[in-house]
C-alpha cells in the first residue's frame, strides 16, 4: 500500500478487524417479554420487599421474594445441566449502622454463577435489586410493590440467566439479586467485599436499576433511549504518592474521563449500536443521578469497573411513594406502569454485552504510548494469551466514544503514521478469533 493511501485509511478509521457474531442475534431473539412480565408481576405481588420486612411468610416480604428468586435460578440451572452455582451471600448489619437500619438485619444476596471455560475467575456481573420501599424509608410493613424499582432489574437478571445459560462462554457470568440498596447499598458492599476475599477478577458490573418506564414526569415518552451512568476514574486508590502520579499523568497526557468504568460504558454503547442500532444509548458522565446512588457504587469503591443502566425518563410519582391518589394523580410503583417491551430491550442490551465480554480475551495489562514532536503515534502493549489480534482505537479529545480504529495481528507495538498524537486520545483492545473484543485500555505508561 502506498503511504498516502495508508494515511487516508488510518484517518478514516477503517475497521479491518470488525465482525459480528450470529450468536448475538440469536440471544436478542431469545429474550422473552412473557417471562419478564410474569417475573415482574410475581415480584410486585409479594406486597413489600423492604429489606427489614417479613422473612418468614411464603407469600409476603423480602424473605419470600429471595427464596422465590433462588428457586428460579435453581430451575434455570436444572435446565442447563446444573450450569449455575446458586447460593445466598449473607451480610449481617447491626441496628443503628445508619438511620435506616432500625433493627438488626441479615442482608441476603442471591447469586448465580455461570463458570467460564477458559477464564473461570474472570467475571462479568449483571445485578438487579431485590428490595423495595415507600415514602418513609423505615416503613417496612406497608405495601411497596416496587414494580419498576426494581422488579424490572431483578427480572432482567433472571431472564438474562435463562437465555445465556444455553451457551458456554470463555469468561464467567454472574447474575445476582442484591438486597439492602434502599438502606445504604449494603448488598453491593457485601458482594464487593466477598469478591475481594475470593480474589475475583471482575471485568465489569452492569447494575440495572429501573429499566421499565418510558413515560417521564417531563412529559417525554421514549422507548429507545436509555442512560449509562459511569464515573470517570476510580476512587479506590488511597496511596498519596500514587494519586499524585496519576494526577500529574492526567494533567499532561489526559485520561480524566478514561477510567475503567467509563471504558466499560463505551463498550456497552458500542455493542448496542452494533447489534441493536435502533436503540439510543446515552452516556452520562456521572457516577449516578444527581445526589442519588445505586448498587454499582460499592464495586467502584472497591476498585472494580461498574456502571448503572436505566431508563432515560423517570416518573417520580412512581418512585418511593406510598400508594395513594392525590389531586387526580395515582402515586406508587405499581405493575401497570411498567412497559414490558422496553424492559425487554434493556434486558437484551445487558445480555448481548455480557455475551460479548464473556466471549472476549482479557484486556492488555499495560498500554504505552509515545510520539512527541512527530506526525505519528507509537503504541506498545502487553501480549494477551488467546488474542488473535488487537484493535487500536483513537478519538478526538472531546469525543465521548471511540470513533476510529485500526486492527493489527501478530504484533504488540504499532505506529500510526499520519496521526498527530496531540489531537487524539488512544486505547487498545484485545480481539479473539471469534471477533469479540475486550474492553479498551487507555495508555497507562509513556514511551520514552
């Protein structure tokens, strides 16, 4: 290839290694509205799933709900020849831990692990919250159906398990119902601590919290847009010297919006636009909604990549509300307000993202970059066992997404000629023989 053509090819970002996987389209077709509707209705019909509610009844309260969730995971496992390891993960929280823990409580998560064939200790996690609440967060007896918040996310995790358990993947997948979200994110804290104890390598956490409403309090009706919340950089680093080094590197080389959770968000965006182009994923550069929190945060606090997937337009009359009619408005998070087709779409977004990540090789451990006072960008990365090739990505410094790419094989360093390093950010992903890519790694070293 003549050099001018090479430069043109790179500038246009020709995706030489891009391919789609027919399996992903089969997964899209397999997600069932009927099963989601049934599961959301069942969860809402437990009356309340408040973290401090009844644990003895078989028909009401969080105890009945979590036993039913576990039984459903057990049934899914039976259908795939015991392919899931299903268990309760317990976290005892003492009365007075905060103002919402008014009595001792065992915060119980329901976990289902689908082991990977090649990288069994690498996990992609989809979570939904089991618990619900009304206006008073300490009212654990009143009806709190929690149909959208968050029976939709919990049902989505169960449906993803039903669909993806029919396949084998190189990496492990975890489907989990987390408890104690409304009382202080205790379920997520407990599972994140458990993950560290077990030395899990977490690829990412997809926290689904409210994925079933299309009619916003702002008057907008939208069944295609959804939000992906992600923090810019990890907050888990505590060593002052290391923090100072990171701050200096970001000041001169960038990376303040390129942490591991932000790269995971871009992965969800890219996968969605590849396989479900009718959807409109909205990258939100924030940990969560303003002044509010979700169950991905404890994983971020522990240093793991994690993000929140949720509807784009919320209706606050249906969140954290006592069931009532006031001034002609029906308040409460009830089943009839849930849009099942939309819930299916966002469940599918999760399923195809997890299938893609679970089919991909690991990301490069290190990526180095250099090219000062040159019309080129030099990149070098650590070799990834199991990778057929690598994808070099770049984007304008103000672009939210990786817009250009170059695929290479049999090398662990490459020079992009004709690319002025000063005008772009760069990253590298590993690509498997099946075409599935790892999460992009932003350069973490400088070539001298």
